[in-house]
């Protein structure tokens, strides 16, 4: 790996999501590039800081409110899709009738 690593690659490395070949290539680059090695250590330190934060239990269960807010939108989307299907069916019917009428006039 001759180019510098991007942050997404470093995140993937820290998460263990790189293939063995990708991880080996990154590790080889890190041994020769203080800039990328520093970025890795910075991101690793950030991950550790985030993981060390205490978990804060929620006082209330938010799931029912979230689901209630999502349902009306889903119904709206379903009616929109159904409306488009009905419009397409009407257009197809009109086209078939028009073409059928055109053949009768010939
Ligand atoms: Zn580099």
C-alpha cells in the first residue's frame, strides 16, 4: 500500500472488517508511515474514550412513540404506491381501448 490510508479504512481495520490481505497491507504501510500510524492511534484512542463512557439508562421506553410516528408515514407511502399502480392500470386500459378502437376504424 503506497498511498496513505483513509479514515474509513482505519475504522474498518479497528472494527476487524478488513480482509486478512487488506489488514496486512495496511499494517505494512503503518510500519513505514508515521502519519497514518498516528491517525490509527488517534482513532484507537477515540474508540477507547467512547467505549469508556458510562451507559445511561433511558428513563422511559421510546419505542412506542417512535413506532407510532413511523406507522402513519408507512401508510402514506403504501397509499402512494397503490395510487401509482391504479394510475398505471388506468393508463394501460385506456391505451388498450384506444388501440382497439383504432383497429376497428381501419
Ligand atoms: Zn500513510
